[in-house]
């Protein structure tokens, strides 16, 4: 297959990430790529002799899309996530911010563990601890907004929950201009409710024997803005999935980091097959 026929525009980087980066004055070497999608490439870097031997570096989008410059978007998300991590500094279950790195990326603490969408299932009581983590995040004025993705929820080596990837996180009214605070407050409260909805949806599917009647009710509470959002995005999701499948079947969907990626990515199954699990 020629290089021209390969569609790399669906990925944040046109080529592999840097082999080496510096964080906190320490040099690290690229070990593997956890995930590479339209918005970012998330990578593991290591320095065995360093005080912090492993870090996760996320590079925002840098290449153009259909001729349109998109590097500004990657830079905006980087600044956005830095603000979120600094706001949540010290909250147990939120990785520590490690600083910016060259190439438009940033580094955070590496968490030893596995994503919630990997096997085996979480230990007993995990979702109760996850509820406490969400409450702490909300208390600091941040709605997570991406809890529907199990891959963003980590089961630490000690069995406790961690939340990673704050790209879609939303700050509450305390961070908004005074005139906009009523609108931002309403949006923030709605998003916090949806965080808990997705939490109990996961619990219902993965630990049904631990689910209370009230949690069962919350896990099935789809109404108002939730239903409207589903209807408005249904066509987009179907069109995106069909496009990705067509590109994949034609052998044109080519990730520049394919050889370095962790291929155990259950989340990608959503567009590798026609049937989408209910939300």
C-alpha cells in the first residue's frame, strides 16, 4: 500500500512521538503508546534510574485535518487539562501533574493498574470508592464528564480507583465570569449528575450483586438533556463508525504509532463492529 493511500489524518500525530522527553529536569525514553486517536497520543516514558521512573505523556493534536490547522486545538486542550490537574492537586485518585514537555505535551504520574474495561473485574467495594472519588472531584468544582468510558477509570494496584484523561472535564461556576455563573452552575450540576449516572451504570453491569435499589434507579435515569443529547449525536456516531469501518476494511486507517500501541483497547470495538452497547 502506498503512503498516499494511508489515512493518517484521523490521528493526532502525523508520525511517532519523540523518542525522548524531559520532565522535571529528568530525561525519559519512550516505552509504548497506550492510545492514539484524533485528539491526542498518550504514551509511557521511562527512566529506570530516576526518582519517578515512569511518567505518562499526552501529546495533543498537532497535524492539520483536511487542510485546516488543528495544532491550536491540541494546545488549548493541554492548557485546559493543566488547569484541571492543578485544581485537583492532592485529591486521592487523581494523578499528579508532572509538567509540560517539549512537542506540545504534558506529563502526569504513571498509575500502576489496569483500566476498568480490562479483565478481571474490579474488587468488591470498588464502585463505592469510585463514588467517593467523584464526590471529591465535584467538591473541588470540577465535573469529570467522561465517565461513560471505562478505559478512563483505572483500578490501581491496591484495588482503589483512579480517574485519568480530563480532556472533557468542566469547571464549575467559581471559575466562570460572574454574569455567566447561573448558566454554568446549571450545566455543572447536570454534568455531575451524569457522572454518577455512568458510575452506577457500570456498577449495574459489572457488580450487580452490590447494587442497591436506589443505585439501580439512578443507573436507568435517562431523561431531559440526556435523551436530547443521545438523539442529536446518534447520526454523528453512526456516520463516524461507518466511516472508520470503511477505512479499516480498505486497509487505509493507519496509525503512525501502530507498532508501539497497547493493542488491548476494548474501547475501539465500538467502531470495529456495527453493534454499539447501550449507554
